């Protein structure tokens, strides 16, 4: 999963629009859209800002499938951490009434 996909997933779970997130990260909504859709790569500064503001470990935003250097054990651990993070954020959002499941 690429960093833009992770950003979009966390943004959607937290119930934040692209416009609001773009403002929080000091970028244009158009640029954020391009990042989320994989047309642009985010700068390290943007990734750091997102990591700090949304309490997402920076390695989950930086490492993607190509970034693991073929180390399957590392990639599996990253996937597990991301899965745990998404599950925790989803549970928190449901408790706060911010997220409605698609049942």
C-alpha cells in the first residue's frame, strides 16, 4: 500500500474531507487528491506533518511494496502494523459516531 493510499484511508476513517486535510497539511486540495490517487509522490515534509498530526508511524507512510528491498519479513510486519492501526482508528471512529459501516 502506497503512502497516498494510507493517507486517504486514514482521512476517510477519521471522516475528514480532502479540503480540510489539505488545509491542515498546508497543501492544495488538488495536490492532496493527486497524492491520494498515486499521481504524485508526497514530500517527506508532508509525510512528517501527516505522521505527527494523525499519530501514524512515519515508516508506514514511507515504505511501500517497492521500498522493502525484497525483505518479506519486514513487509509483513509493516502490513500487520498498518492493519492494527486501521482497526484501532476504525473502532475509535465508530465509538465516536464518526464512521458508519457499509452493511
